C-alpha cells in the first residue's frame, strides 16, 4: 500500500519507521488543489487537523482505503461520506486505555484557567511595553472557587483532579450516567452555569452538543464567571459568547478552538469576530488548538496510530 502524510511537520520518526516496514511512505505539504491531484495514487491518507477532508478530496482518492488521524475529535472529516465510500477512518476515539496516558489537553485547559484568573497574558504584554505595574493586573485565587465541568469523560475527569488539588469545589454534568468521586457535586447544566466561578467544556462534538452554550442559556452563567473551551469551537454559539464578553456578563474566556478553523475557508482568521475582538480586549485569550500539541503527546499518539495502521494494512494480506 502507498501512504501519504500531508501533515509531516515534526512527525514521529519512529512512527514513520513502523509504517515503512509494511508500506510505501511519502509525505508532502500540499494545498487543496495539489492534494486532489496527488491523492489518486495513494491508498491511505495521514492527517491531523490542518485539512478539511471533504467529499471532493475523497472523490479524488479513487484508491483511498483509509484516513488516519491522531485525534479524538473528527469534525475535520466528512464521516458520513467516508462511510458511504467505504473509507475506513482510523482515529483515537474510543481508545480508552491508551488515552488515559495522554494528558496534554487537560493540562492546557488548566493552564488557560490559571492564565485567566491571574491576568498573565495582559500583564506580560504590559511588561513588554516597559511597564512594571502589579496593581493593574490583580487576579483572583482558585482556593474555594467553584469549577463547573461540562462533559465528565477522560479530560473532564483529569480537569476535576487538578481543580481538587487546588482546593476548588468541583461541579460536573454529563449527558451519560457517571460514577463521580465523592468530592464532585453532580448537577444540571443550568445549575452548573448559575453556580460556577469557572466553566470548562470537555464534550465530544456532535449534533447534540452543537451550540450547547447559546443565546438562550449563556445568560444563566453566574455574573463574572470565566469560560474555558478546549473541545471544539462549534459547541459554543460564538455570537452569544461575544455579546456576553462585551457586556461583561462573562469576566473572561479562554478558547483553544474556534468554529472557523474547520470550515476550510481561506483567510478565515481575518474575518473571525472573536479574533478581531481579542486584538483590542484583554478578557479573551485565544490559542491555536494547542490542546493536544505537546511533543510527548503527539509522538505518543502518532506511534500508536502507526501501529493501528499496520494492523489495518496487514488485514488485507
């Protein structure tokens, strides 16, 4: 089989060796048109989050048998069309035991929480402008504050343990029945929004979670609370969030994900209203989907997915 990796930057050399033992491996950084021209010659496509793998790309891949992505979220791939075309999507979703060792996104979430409550971003920007003014950037302590966790899966559970170590009160809600530790208070989404000083979103993205936070419920949030989202941008109705930030219903928000990143449009960042707002306001912190982007986690997941791909390839022999 012929394998094409379209996001090879810093790709694990060990993962590549594993693949090359059973298949022909190529990599290339391509724009969409170049990918469409090149993909007919390949059986497997390896990607991360930098491409929107849509119908046009899959139609061009006449020999495409599998798409490999070292991610749990899959909204960068048209899954329905992949199923229709009998293209296997190999991913991290459902790999529960392995994912317990991957902590990067939860750690980033808590880092964003700390950055918000201590005004780290605006304080650093001020220092770079040759100011040394601690009084303008007084923050708040986490001790005794309430963290509301929406989605109590792997990442939500990790986030809860970090908060517990900081002596925070932890509230949680999930659409599925869960066994919660004694230190966690299970509650409804409505009550969680109303009671929490910090709200952290850790839900899988699907039809039910689309715009989970929206114009109808965002004003249920406790006045002066902070919001963290490292799941997917589409779980928030971004116009509603923007309004809540402008009128300071929310004291601040930290987002690692935006809905525009998955639309496949050129120059989407220039038109994104949240990015525009963040350029002139200190109560919105944005990072470019860094959640899983540590050297440790990316290497670990790439090796795991390479081994998973090898099993897929050998199933044909």
